[in-house]
C-alpha cells in the first residue's frame, strides 16, 4: 500500500521559514510528478509548486522567489522550503505524487500539515 507522509508544519512568525517534507512508502516502481498544494479556510485547494522527475519546477506566482521545491528520488521524498513567510501563506499543505506501483499508476495525497504564519 502506497502512502505519503508529511512533516514539518507548524507555527511561525511572519518573515520566518519552514521546511516541509513528504516521503512516499510502499511497493513503488517509480514516482513521476510531485507537488505541494495548500488549502486555506473557505478557499479552494491551490497548487503551490510542482516538480518533475528530472527536477523541472513550477510555482504559484505569489510564492515565486520565496519557496523552493526539491526532491530526492533515492529517498522518494519531496521538500518545500518556505522562506519569508506571510500570514496569507497560512493553510493546510498537502503533498501530491503520481506513483507507479503494483496497483498501477495513481495519484496519491498526503494527510496534510498545518502551516500557520502569525503577523
């Protein structure tokens, strides 16, 4: 059974930094696209950053220059380094990955980790 387990959320003051991690486990053959999404109260879930297997990246405009997505394919892990955090970054952050396993190729989600930025 494939799982994505996130860690690294918490409470931080505006201007601070946090690093999120998301590790995939299970009988995995390969991991294609990986991404971080977020959902603030009363808002739709939005894509924050994505990264391909060969590390091409894309970012939400509002986080460009502040957030960095990276991955370690050997560890089946994706990271999100968040710098210069703002109160509007407060949300539950979810990792997402397209994983090929014995169950075929499917989209998986982590359980979510809360990030709260105080002003």
